[in-house]
């Protein structure tokens, strides 16, 4: 089993964010969100195309950075107050020569966490639970459970270890990529693992946190998480192509095949097709599926709260982000960019909204393979060198953010 050993990507291994709190370099010196009240009132951008000159510049930027993105194909979209641009590059399935298209489904990994955290905020806003409730009130036998609040789970300060980084999980996943996991199975991997630190004292990105939140949401709502996602987020926003697969490995058509260097008996010159690996190990931390159009709508709603949360609840969520950037309640903020990154075998996705310019950017890649100066991580034989190591969607998003006038800065971790 090939592991992501490079520190920046430890959390990316099997479903964590490709960018962790520790790997975000904050370029500005003021608040990460300059005007939260204004952000919550920005209307959805129009469907009109962006001016030709800007569209051409964005296209040129993506084409220039493609050699540094280790993915067969890329889908990218930009929504501004003036209009929208989207494009697809490369191959959706190199085996049969299928071209990438903007409407293809991909697995979105840890973007799922933003959906889970949104449901948590909705329940809190309706007084069905409190963010300050201890997880012990809902799930038994969690280390430090009486001292870990739901808020700490949501902002990754619980101190609970990440089950996807345990040797036992890696062994099981490597032996059977089609294995079906229940949430309780995932928690079993940390049953004998000691807490990393006292609750609330530090940050550590852990999929365990969001799996626990999913269990709480099911308990409080009284229905399966997939039903709640559809009723509270997918249907109200009209995200007709966004899917909660549950314990199924199915992918809706049309789809992009995803490729990885994670797995057993894989070599850098022959990535594995991970398209139909069962995603149940990610559960509410990472198993959702979506498309560019849906993610563009969702990205604007996630930042503004419109269609998702009432203004006081959205204000509370935005205020959960540290002043100069970092991780809040299921949200990353860096230099005004609000959103999340997702990575799991075969796919990498970025979704961020720039609070400075009311611009949403989405990038989907059908690979989770890093490229460039990546230490002892597995890379492709033709790996480019000389730039910071990055996953493919992150690479393209960073280039687009720079072209839009507010570069998202990812630091190297060495």
C-alpha cells in the first residue's frame, strides 16, 4: 500500500483535505473575511459568459499549468458577478479515449465535510442540538468524550486521531478496496489509539471528527444522513446531479474515471483506476459525488449562506474561522478564499469563493496523484520538478486564483 508520507498531504491520504491548516500560508494581515455581512448578501452570479478577454486568459492559465498537474483530465469553472466561464481539458477515460467534459460526475472527497457541517449548523439553528453539547451525549466510549464538544469536532480541535492514518485501517483498505464500512467500523480503528492532545487546545485534521458528526446528525434527525442531505441541501439548492452514494460504489453517468498511485501492487508507470472503489470508508467525511454546475451553485451558497442557513447561523459559522484564516466549522479560509479541498483515491476537487471579489472557482481532477518536489511520495515517471508539491486540482486552482488577482498561497511542507 503506498502511503502519503509527505507532511502536507498526510490528511489527504484516503480522504483528508489536500490542504491542511498547517499547509496554508496566509498572505494578508487582516481578517480572512473582510466583510461577513456583505458576503451574506451577495446575489448569485449571472449565467452570462465572461468577457472574451478574461475567458481567454483563464483558458491560457489552465493550459499553461496542465503539465504540472498529474491528472488525465481537468474540469474548471469560474463564476464572478459579471458572468461565468467553464472548460474541460484532457481525458475522462484514457483507456477508451473519452474526452473530459464539464458535466461529468466526480467524487468530491472532503468537500463532503462542508455538507455535514452545514447540516450540523441547521440543527443548531433549530435548537435541535447545541454546538457545545459533548459528543458523549450522543456516542459512547469516545476518549475524552465528555470534554469534546460538537464544535470541536467541526473545527478539528477534538484531539481524536484520524482513523484513515491508522495501520489497521490501511491494512484493511489495501486488502479490499470494495469493502463496505459502517460508521462504527471506522471508529473501531481508533478504539485503542490515545488522544493526540487535550480537547480544544490544538488543531489536527481528522476524518474521525466528521464521521462522529454524521452519527449525531442521524440520531437527532431520526433519519439516514442521505435523506437529510437531500431534504436540507440538495433539493433546496437544486443540486440535481449531486449524489450521496451511501454504501454503494456506484457512480452516476456520465462520469470521469479516477486514477491513483495508492493501493496494492501499483507502480508509478501504471496508476490504478479507482473509479469504483467503495467510498463508504469516507462516510460523512468524504463520499459524495457531484458535477461542476452543482458545485458552482453550492460554492456561492456555502460562502453566503443563502439557501442553506439563516443569517445569524451563517454569521456564527463565518465567525468560527480564526481571524487571519484557518479552519472553522467545516470551512477553510485563506486570504479571503472560503471553501474546502477534497482528495481520495482517483479524484481531487477544490471549491473556493473569494470574499474580496464575490468569485467562485471550482476545479475537478480525475487523479489524486501529486506532482513536482514531493519528497518520498509516489509520483509519475515524467514528474515535473522545481515547484511546490501539489495535487492536480489544487495546482490548477492556485493558478486560476492568481489570474483572478488574489492568489491562494499554499506553502511547502518539508
